[in-house]
C-alpha cells in the first residue's frame, strides 16, 4: 500500500518508529546500567517505559526537536524569520530568501517557511510525533502517577506549542494525536484553524495544573506552569487577531487578555534590569524575565555559533544577518519622537545620536563602540565594510550588523566553542506578556490599561523611554511600534504583520540600506539612505503554501488559496 500521509511524517516515522532508535542516543549517555542488562538489539518497551530515567530521557529528547532561532539551516543561514521581514537581510542566502521577500513563495519553494517537510531540525512534525509516542506509551507505565502526570503535561504542552506554530504558518493542518505505524493508512485531511486552536487550548488547560512553577537549574528549558500559560496566551492573542478573527469577536480578545493577565498575576516574572545582557549567556535563565527558552550547551553540542555568525567581517565574523534601514528608522529618538516628527532632533548626517537605548543594544552601526575600536562600515577603507581586510563576502550590505545576542567577550574568530558563546534562545519572556496584555486590552477598548502596560515595558531599567500618551489609532500605532523595537529579531515580526493584516503594506515597501562614505583626506563622513532591494507581499501570502509533495501524495490535503 502506498503511504500517502504528509510525506514528512512518513519519512520521519521510518527513522523513529522503532522505540530503540528513538531513545538509544539518550539512553547511551543516561542509562548505561539498563543497557548492560538488556541487549540493545532486543530493547523492549518494558525496559524503557517502566524506567523513570529512560522515560525522562525520552521526554527530554522532544525538546531538542523543537526548531529555534539560532539554527543555521539548509542554506537559509542564521535567524531566517528576521531575514524574511523588514528587520534584516541575509546576504549568504539572498537567492533563497529573496523569493519569499518578492512574494514568490510557492508550493514548490517555501524556503524557511517550510516547517512541514523541512529538514529534520526544521519541522514541527518531529516534536509532535515524539509527544504522540510518549503520551501513548506512558499510559501503561508503572512509574509513579505524580511523575506520569508531570511528564505527560510537559509533552502535551510541547505538542500544543508545535501545533500552534504550524497553524501560524499554514492555517489548518491535520490533527494527529496518536503514533502512526508504517503499515497505517496515512491519508489525512486538514483540520480547520479553529479546530486546532480548540485542541491547543484544551491540551494546555489539562497540562497547566500538573506542571511545577519552576525547576532546579539542571532542568532549565523544561515546560513550567508559566511556560504552558505563555503558550496559551500567545496562541489566544493570535487567534483573536484580524487574520484569524475577521469579525472581531470580542470574546476572543477577552480570552487573550485573561490568559496574559493570569501570567502577570503569578508574580513569578519581572523585566530584567539589563536589556542587552538578557539575550546573552549572562541572561537567559539567570534572569527573572525568561518564561521558557532553549538553553544551549556549546561544550557538549555546538548548536549555535552566535558570534561567529553575527560578528562583523572586521572581527573575523561571517556577518550573516544585516539589519535594514527600515528597522533602524523605526527606533525613536530618546525624547520619544519618531525621527520624521518635528522637534525630534534627528540629524540625517549624525543619525545615531540620542536614540532609544535599545537601539544601541540591538544594532552595530558605523561609529558604534565595539570591543577595542569602533565599527567601520564606511567606504573606502572601513574595516567592517567590503574594503575590510577580511573577505567582502562577509561584509554587511546594509552598513549594519546585529548586536543583540552577541557576547563581546568572545572572539568570534573560530567556529568552535572557543570563539562563540551559548546564549539561551528565548521562546517566551515577560516583556512579551506585558505587550500581549496591552494589545488585548486596547482591542477591548480599555486604552488606559493598554497604555499602562506598554509603558511598563518602555520604563524598564536601562531603557526608560518617555511614556506614551496617545489614544485611538495613534495609540494602536505605538503598540505596534513597541513590539517592533522591543521584540526585534525574536521571530515576532514575521507573525505580527501577518496576524494584524498589515503585511501587504509594510512588507511591500522597498528594503533600504545606509551608504556611509568617508573622505580619506579630511575624515569627514557622509550618510545617505539608499534603495537596497524590492519587496512584495501579496494577499495570498498571509498563509504559507502547502508543500507540493504533500498534496501530490495525499489528495485529501487542499492547497491554501492563491497557490
């Protein structure tokens, strides 16, 4: 019989359906004594599912399968979601990403939007399948009911998160909650967006009571009660947004507001007092702001080479992602005014003074102090420009580099652990929760509360931007602006402009760069904003196309409109 489910599930099942192959790697390191008793080629379910250590190792493996933002995947290079928006450019994968930027993604080419049939480490079917197997096998385990409930709650939350990411890309997808065997009939139709959302919320509501508020440091990265609540809050916010709630059902906005407020009322989280450090090794789970993140252990498995990939070419880095002038222009002046507003004090020939403090923690610009010198993206002769002593291939094409996430104590000069740090990739943090709540309250007509919570973020220590006072549409513009700046490069912009239904406007604007020239005789610099790349976002691009291979092998799968 021809196997005709979504081919990604089938292909991964071939690798994972045997329980031995699923857990042997983690078993080898975690449970050697069991291996001594049970030959590895005759490993039984009982040997795994009645052993608490092996069961926890299996559950932990599901976390490793969740895609995260520091992955350098399949030629798409680093931080692909930023590069697919008006945040940044990825030169080394320009031909791949440019297809999406120009609105030409198709069922034959989705690039990094393909989290359906993408590479093994870039698909959400893998953690879903891992969770399905776990939740099936754990039912007959003899471990304590308390541990069984807690681990089951973790896997329900992981599966709910994976399904949430799926529907954020494609709309409805097949809802699969049981393991498949290789002989099963795999033809499965798509469930609707609302059906999947109902499942996500129900799963999280079941999981939350059985999850702890916190773990010890050795278990950082496991789903806590707050993490499951954060998944629910973001999912409900997206479900209430115009893309998925065109009738503006106020009950959906109320549900989103309530879910965010429940996290706030836990009293577990707070804004960290150092915005820059939050995203480095010194931050992460060392701070009170992180709700759920992906810790990386670079000494065991070099999963991210942050400095090597982001550093300027003058510091031997690869400079994969370059912030766009579009983003730079959206950072306010320190007086709270936009650069184009009268009285802002913005000087086009001295464009980087007196800006929002988050600008200096996020962007490396010409003249920025960095390590033992200043950044030189000017031409001719700038060390971090195409004229630098390292290859022009690694130089920024926009005159900017990313500063967020990098640890300046690292050299960035090698691809091993000696040259790069290992920061936590943050999936959920308290700053987002406050902005989620503000947005939902604005949509419910409570502008005073919306302003209060946006201003909490703007007033965070080390930022302390002026309070916003606008109302009506102007207030909504400030809420969108605050998410743009506060959450930049954290994979929000890609989804925000889609769920707000603003992408046809903002992602159709030309992508711009800064040209910096320096007079070799006088040292005087000149700054001019220039066209960099065209961009186009079509109405049908709000949902990603279903990969053609899926439709070819499963006639029950219907393509999204426009493709």
